[in-house]
């Protein structure tokens, strides 16, 4: 549902050029922070379950936790800089747009 919401907001943002500055913040707030929060919550819950499980050998626990950590690091490393750059760009662009109006 998070991805569907992001796609829906992307389509609305693309077709409503008059209100782009308003939609971009809603778009940016759902495209990175919400999935990151979801991934982090799942990571913590799975980690807790794996560490508490007696039936899984120690080497398998380590492999599972490394894979989960890799997913978290890759998501943050790939989408984090894009999100930060896009947010900075939108802040600067909205300041320029407000200066033109005044």
C-alpha cells in the first residue's frame, strides 16, 4: 500500500503542475521515510525472532542477520542520497518560486 500510495501521488504530482510545490512534500514524505521505517521495523522484529530462536544454528542466524543488514544498508545507501538531494532541490526551488511571486 505504501508503494501504491507513492505511485498515485507521483501521477497526481506529474499532472498537476500548478500545485507541484504542494504535492512534492507529500510525495517526498512517502517515497523514502515511510518505506525506511517499514524496513527498520521489520528488521528489528525479524532480528528479535531470529536471536530468540533455538532451532536455528548460530551460523545460519549470522547469515540471515547479515542479509537483512545488507538490505537495510542498500536501501538507505541507494535511496537516501537521492531523497536528500531531491529535498534540498525542492527547498531551493520553492524559495526561488516564492521570491518571484513577491
